[in-house]
C-alpha cells in the first residue's frame, strides 16, 4: 500500500450528490437504517437525524418499538418498515452474537442488508451479523479494529493505516478506521485516504452514530444517481464517499465546537451548512 493520500474539504466537495430539477425523493437516495435497540434507542435517533440533515431523499427505519417511537418523534418524515432502498446503515447501538438474539424487525432488516445487493455501512457491532464484501463499508474505532484483527489496541494505534488495510483484506470490505486521523482503505490497498478535519472534542458518545448517518446518506445518494445512469458503485467509490463522510462530520464538529465541548445534536445541526458550503463553494472553512 502506498502512503495514504490526504483527503481535504475540496476533495469531499466532488463526492457530494446534489439534487437537480429532475430529482425526486427516491432518485435522491433511500437509506434503510437498522440501528439502535430498546437499551440504546439514542443510537438510532442520532444516525437517522444525521442522515436527514446530510440530505438523503428518504430514510426507512427498521427496529424495535421503543427505538422506532423515538426515531419518529424526532424525525417524523422517516418511514417505518422495510422497503426498497439504495443503501443500508446497520449495527450502531446493537450488540448481539447472532441474528437469533435480535428482535424480529431488526433481524429481518439485517437479512435484507445482506441480500438486497446494495451498499451497506456496517458499525463494528454488526460485523458478525451481515454478509461483508466489496459493497460493505466498515467503521470501527481502534478498539473494535483490534478485536476484529485479534490484535492489541496498541498495535492498531501504532500504525492505523496498516491496521485499516489488514482489516480490509481480512473482510474484503472498505474500512474506515476512526481516530484523530481517519484512515480509509479498499481491500486491495489501491485507495488509501486520510482525513484530519475533526477536533479532539469529537471524542464523545454518539459521534460514531452520527458518522454512520452521514456516510449512509452520502452512499444512498450516490447509489441513487448511479442507478439512474445504469451504473454501479465500486469499492473505490465507497472509499471516497467514506472519506467524504469523515470530512463532513469533522467540519460539522468544528463548527459545533468553536473550541469547546458540544453535544452530538449540535454537530447534526451544523451538517446542512457544511454540505451547502461544499456543494456551492467547493470548499468549507
């Protein structure tokens, strides 16, 4: 693998899918979300909220009753239940050794995520529960990557770029390894990117849930566009979209922070402005 290439806001601007006069909510991308649980409904709320604020055409949320109620209260424009989607986001706020340990609705959504043939954004907790491969993007932090690789966290943190590549080769999926510098790599090592637009204040509960929503929205939007053109996303495309999500997420965090702590809901509120600046100006301060 060559040295990771820095991925900047101006690079991210080129990977946004901007609506046009012929756009509909379906052509803009529909994201299926199977996240959260009765114990952690907030993970579902943050992921869905972030996806909506990033600009996806529609969200279909599938999960247990308590999480569904929280999601629809926060984002009433979301639709509850399985249906046709352009991408899936799965796993945040879920920890289960097998599908049999999930509620029926979530287990059904995970089966669709494995079988629908569309890209899947996979939080580390869902790695054993869905089929991985070239259409999957995994989003572990260092500890989760260490568990996946059977290594120590110290080994992962000593060389995160190499650890991301090992995880990508092991799973056959694109890997976004979260950290102070976010590394994104394809399984063949042909694309290796690094984003560093975040702030240390982003090391807080819920940050990964929001990142998943941002990435899911970007992937669903791009998948909707390539479907309309009769094409398909590649692992290279997914890697660039993952790096774009890291940049958008990081810039929103900096705006929410202004040098101090912030709740993740404040980051979510900054997402439309970041997307606007990247889409209209081609960059963002």
